[in-house]
């Protein structure tokens, strides 16, 4: 059984707990730290968007279409559907000669509440541009434009790009397999929330993949250059990766290029810590994202990134998180457990 990583305190008593596993590896596959079962394959979900974006850059599509840092960061994003996110995705599509009708991620209301309310107040319905994965899918369509090579009937070519057999998904899957070093042909495959294939990969391989993304070690020259460029884009435009008030954006705005972190559904969280040459992969057993996964990632960053006093205080607000009720009264805390705090630098 995986250890308890997060305690939910109400007053001075433990009300609930969250168990999980985590792996911290270097790019050569050396295990620097681990808790729980890091060998069990888990669906990585949106935590691996930067890996899925590697072909966009490595293929030359990003250069040919003149994608900006904002646009490349959005290709790695699970954003809140704010106007700037939707507009940036639309701009990417326009550069590829397409529009939002080409997106196959589906439509949902913005996760960012103020943006959702503003859209509703205007009497507008959400489109696929508001989908939290629209940037990733716009990146896929930019890749499709390059693969198509300027031939006629681009709209027909891109149709069904989310299917495993489409050339776009074959490129994305090949990159994921190359960077993780894990055989995706013999592992469980499912369908992600945005309709693309998602593969079960152990935390050990995911952590090594992110160490590779952070250092370039173990990657092909094309993937190493692509990873470097994507990390630089995210460091310059962290707002595009998540949005207002979100953990990933706030942490990367504060720490810059020292941390690249990306949440995924069902309690998955991955990170590259380039200064240390390390990669991190986390899975919370009960799939809790908004509380447990962020606490664990914050504690890992505290343990493995050199922080000044202000940065340490900033990160501690996530790993020892005050909970308040609607009256603003403190009612409890989310706390990293001693076993999690035992992780050494």
C-alpha cells in the first residue's frame, strides 16, 4: 500500500488522508528518491503535454509557422479558458490555415470562474477554444499542417487527428515512447478527456522522461532542442500554461526556469528541475488534484530546489495550506506528512 503523503487537518485532528507514490530520478535513470510503488503503470493524462508537444518543434512546424513563446507555452497547457488562452489558440490555428472548427477536443465552459461568468453574461456559448486542451490541440493541428506539406485539402487531412492511427498521433506517440523509454505497444491505452490516446506508464519512467526534458540527456538532438525551446517558452509565458491563480502558473512565475511543472487529471503531477538535473512524477491514489497533488509537488520542490527565504515561504504556503470557510475563518490545513518531508536534498 502506498504511504500517506497528505493529511487533511480540521482543528488539531486528522480528518482525511491522501495516499500516493512519487519518483524523483535523474536523466540516466538513477532513483534519487521514491515513495510508494513507482513501477505500476499509471495513465499520465495531461501531465505529459510537454512531451506531446516535442514533435511540434522538432518537425520544424513551429519555425515554419512562426509560433511565439506564448503559443508554444499554450501547446503545453491545461489552461483555464480565459480570453487570452482562447485568442492565442485561435491565432495558432490561423497560422496553420485553420479555424476552431478543426479542433476535436470538444467544448466546455472555462474553468476560470470569472471567464465563465463573463461568457454567460454576454449570452455566448463556450467553443472548443475554451477547452483547457485547446492549445495542445492547436499545436497538433500546426504539426498536421507541416506533415501535410502544403498539399491541397488540409481540412480533410486533419480530420480525425485524435485517432491513434492518424499521422499526427503516430508522431506524438513515437515521441512519448522515445522520451520515456517505455514500450507503449504493450501497455494499457485509454482515451483522454480531450479524445486523444493516453498510455499507462510507470512513475519511474515518467520521472526519468522529465529529467531528460530538463537536461537534454538521453534525447535525440531534435527532441533535446525542442525540449529546451519549450521550457524557455514556458519560463517566459507561464500564464499560458494554466492561468489566474493556478498552481503551475504561480510557481513558474516565481521560480522561473528552475522548475517546469505540469498537472494532469486524476492526481498526476510531473516536473522537470533543470538545475538539479532531476525529473519528478507523482500519482495520488484517490485522484485528488486540487488539494493533495499540489501539496506533494510543493513539498518535492521544497526538498530539491534551492530556494531563498522568500521563495521557501512562498512554497510552504502550498505544502502547508490553510483552509478557510466562506466566512474567512481558518478551519483546517492540508499538510505534507513527515514521510513526505523526509525527502532529502
